[in-house]
């Protein structure tokens, strides 16, 4: 039988860490968090279930090992990595935010976790298909704060109050972005900015 490069399996490695403390030396490495339950599925589907939801070709519940890592072979796809709803953790940052695995390649996903607050918001900002570091993200509503995105284009607002918020995002060379929505529990807002026409 013929074999094609597209059939070559790649490797997905997921690592779970605690945040590096603020003010720690630049050489500080993050502390692994072991035994974290994960929910993973690819984008490829093989049909629908009884209520019309997608049946994913690859879907698995797994756990990181005592070193806080989990590796497995997988075919090319776009993988969604999340925590089960009953997890005691919340994702502060997922780097890279897009779990794209090419044939024969390595997808090295790093998840930074904290103990789950009652309500939180994680924002991932991209432009031209790449994460935008240094973007300003302002949150106004029952809780008011401004933060700057990391090298992975993300920022995290923890221990906020539930309610309706307005999020304003700005980055050099891109048009501003404003959205209002209700936050309850753990919210995630991925935003792709448009290039400024000015």
C-alpha cells in the first residue's frame, strides 16, 4: 500500500505548570503540576451523536503524569485541550493557544494553571494569525482592571465578580476591539484583531 507524508503521525506533548511568581528572577523555571485531568479532541469528525452533536475522530480523557506531562502520537489535526468541568484548576495561559499538529511534527502545549476561582476571564489576542504580545486589555464592569498580553498573546483576570463586562483591546497597527458580554464561571475570549486601515 502507498504511504504519504500526510499519514505520518506527530507527537502531542502537554505540560501543566504553576505560574512563575511575580518578581521572580528571569531564570526561574515553572513548577510542574502533576496528575492533572485533561479533555482532548481533534477537529475531525466521523458523524454526529443522537442529539446532533459532533462525534470526534479523536477524543480522549487523560491525565498528566507525576512530572506534569502527557505525550501521545496523533494524526494531523487541530486539537482542543481543556480541563474537565469538575477540575479544581483554571487555565491562566495555554501556549500556543492553537493546537495545530502537522504530519510528523511535535505539538508542545504548555498549560499554566491556578486553583479555580469562582469567576475568571482569559483573553487570547492574535493578529495576522500570530499571537500579539504587549496588547492592552481593559476590563470594565463589576470589576475594573487593565492588563498586557504575554509572549503568547494572553492575559488572565482572576477573582472577578460575575456580571456584564466590556472588554477593550488595543495593539499597535491594529484596529481597536470592543465587546460586551456576561461572565459567570471560567470565561475564555479569543480575539483576532484586524489591521488598522489608518
